[in-house]
C-alpha cells in the first residue's frame, strides 16, 4: 500500500476483512479481500488470485461482493495494460495497480502515473511465421535449425526472429540454443500440430482478381481449385487460378469474372507461393488447404482432406 500513500500523500491502514464468510466459495477462491482505510475513508480491496477475469465477469463478481458490504470496492491488480485501464475507467470501476495507476472515483481521485505497454500476441500468424511453421511440418524432423531459413525464404534474420517469437508465444513451438544457432521443436507433429495451429493460420490470399490471359505474368503456379484438381481427384474449375506474389502493380485486373475463355483468376498472396512447393507448377499443399478452408462445399472439403492426408503420409515415409 506504500505506493498509494506516496502518490496521494494520505495515511493508509489495512486489516483483514471479516465478511468473507458470507461470500460464495467461487469468490473466495478467485479473490483475496483486504479492508483498507484511505485517508480516513474505508473501502474493500478485491485482488484476483490469478489472471484477472473478463470485464463482464469482474462486474458480476464485484456486484455480488457488494451485497455483503456497504464499503466501496476497489479492484487491485498487479499490472495494468492500456486497454484494460480504459475499460475499467469507462465502467467507473475503482482500481489500483502498483506504480501504474490509481483510480478512486468515490474519493474524487483519478491520478495516472504510468501504465505498462504490453504488445499483445497477434492471433493470426505473420507470413514469415506461417512459412516457418509449414517448413517445419514439411521437414517432419523432431528439431529444426532456423538459422538458414532467412536465406531460404529470402527474408531478414529479424523477420525469422519475430516469427519464432510469435510461434513460441502461441505455444506452437519451443526453442533452445545450440551455440549461436536457434533450434525449434514441438510436442506435436504432423496433423496434430497443424490442427493446433488452425485458429491462428493466415489465409495466404490477400485478394482475387481476374486478368486477361494475354497479360498474365509468366510461370505463375496454379492455386485454388485449379491446383486442387491437379493434386487430387477434384473436377476442373470454371476458370484457371494462379497465385502471384510481388508488387501488386505488376498485375492488374477486374474484381469480377467476365469471360472465362479470355480471363484467368489471379490470387495475390501474402508470401511467395512457390517457396515450400515440391512442384513449381502448383502452390504448396498446406497453404492451398488454408486458402480453401473457408469453402464448405463437401466435395472441396473431401479433396482438401485427401490432400492433407497425402502430406502426412509423405512425412512418415
């Protein structure tokens, strides 16, 4: 409590609160309670014993505690991020956080010192992180030395470092050092790791356009239903589809298909669609599966599952 006294210049007294016996067990289990006097004004501090709950649940919990005491309730948090701070203030929930923020509207006090800036882990993989994950899956090795991957992917070592950090933060891989080299590994492999990563996978397709065949860049790999037809038993697509990566100004087209005899579909990708492919004529199987994961056509789903099964079979050969 010293930080409150030092910040506000008031006397702080605290003691155990004797009202816990009237609370439901789930509240006693989730929070610690301390009766505090702030400059002569009594209140009840309520501190989560683990990670703070969602704002809506915190409101419910505080309302239930309020039934057992006339004291104003103050939420005590170990740390504070900007988004939570803003939400609590908008909800007029009193709170304190050591060295970060004090918001006590019942005392007419809202003094901000500073709050920690926390970079949230992105819930969708960066292109470099997806490339690294898929490369690891294709290699099907217990461990992967990542130092050479920057050159393979034609990206900077810094991008590989960020990719590793994101995959680690999402619990998809773990790392160790072998001298100066970084090694990644995972408790899961193959289909299990792919399934675990599904909520975070990036659709590699930025957008789709239709381009006159005479204006198509050379040697583009097949993608979408065209590639799926090449790699599985799926029937032919209405228009050929190709994947493109590079300056988007290098390929122009229309957002709608006008004539499938003279136009082809071109997908603009987030990353190079040929980097991981065994066959330069098509995009790689895992990226293709992700790009088609939003299609609920049973025939497409069956073909995508067939495609993925072939990937996992090859990895065990």
